[in-house]
């Protein structure tokens, strides 16, 4: 089954072409890396998947639902780790997970999730007291609520120390083993390689290559 399908997607801001006729298909069960330098258009594409940005041309769908016209149909099946996400200063870690559970109408044990991302001991501390790495673990925990069929991660390693990054990779592997499709954006090749089987390379809004990690290596 096709999870993400982008056909001829273009996004133009005044004079900037942030995405230029992007065609991309991601199938169920894939771990797909979206690799490109800062400014390549990765966040614009992800924001389009979430309907925060509307394409100038073309269209994009998730699980067969057009992200702009019927995005809500797919939303409950998606877990998102947005770039630069900030936590609610006045809520504890546990309350963040509870908030995610309520908004997804999911059933889950907040403590189990906090344990999984390694911040169980800090469950009842205010998130404003968390380090950057702990906050990033918390946001990952929120994304995991409800066993999503698709995990979308925008530069997820930001703020994580090596242990946190390793734990995140482990969790993404577990999620993929249970059947979740992973869409992982990063500007760092090593991070993409560590998680993904297939990679799309975005440069100045253009998808210049899509291949397996092995295929890309062979063509270098
Ligand atoms: P990234 O690290 O993914 O490149 P940015 O820091 O460029 O993200 O962008 C952060 C936010 O600012 C995004 O919501 C993006 O849409 C917006 N943004 C980026 N560039 C511009 C711009 N030139 N004008 C207005 N908004 C922008
Ligand atoms: P990436 O996530 O790969 O760093 P972005 O999607 O944030 O790239 O940005 C792609 C291009 O689009 C950049 O040139 C950025 O400045 C521009 N851009 C992004 N958002 C906006 C916006 N809201 N207004 C104007 N330009 C934007």
C-alpha cells in the first residue's frame, strides 16, 4: 500500500521556489530518508503533508487521502516530530503525553511511553526544566502515542546527545518492525543511513535522486 504519494508538487514563495515538481512515492513499511542541506525544502514538504503549507501546483496524499482536502482522514494514523518543536512550559512530561493521548483519542499508559523514551524518572517535572535532549525525547514520546502507521520526523536528532540519538534509532527500528512507515528528514547523511533503507536527496527544491542506501553508495 502507498503511504505518501507526491505528484508534481511545487511550492513557490514570492521569488523562492521551495519545492520544484517533486514526485515521490513511499510504500508501507519503508524507512525513507529525506536528505538535503538546510534550505532544500524538507520542512516545506513536511508542512505540506500536515497541511500547514498548500502546494502552488501538484498534490500530495497520505494513505490515499489528499493532504489538503482530506488530511483529517489520515491524521489519527500519523505521529509527527516537528522541527524545532517547543514544549508547553507549564505542563509536566506526563501531562504532555496525556495531552497527546487525548488529542489522538488513543489509549496508552503515559508512564510506559516516558519509560520507553528514557525520561520516566522526570515524568512529574515541568517540561520547562527539561534539557533540550529531554524535551526532544518527550516530543518523540508524544509522536509515538497511538501506535501510528506513519511516523514523520523533521530533523529529529536536533538536541539529542549520542545516547539519545541511539535510543531514538532503536525506537524507530522497533516502530518499523511493528509495521510503521518512517519518513525521516535530515541534513546529515550518517543519521539517514543509520535509520533508512531508501533515501531521497533534495537540493534547491528538486528531488535529484531516490535510491536505496546501497544504490547511492554504488553510484558515488
Ligand atoms: P529549516 O531549519 O527547516 O530550514 P527554517 O529555520 O528555514 O527551517 O524555517 C523555520 C520557519 O520559518 C518555517 O516555518 C519556515 O516556513 C519559515 N521560513 C523559512 N524561511 C522563510 C523565509 N525566507 N521567509 C519567511 N518564512 C520563512
Ligand atoms: P529545509 O527544511 O530543507 O531547511 P525549508 O523548507 O525550510 O528547507 O525552506 C526551503 C526554502 O523555502 C528556503 O529557501 C526558505 O527560505 C524558503 N521558505 C520556507 N518557508 C518560507 C516562507 N514561509 N516564506 C518564504 N520563504 C520560505
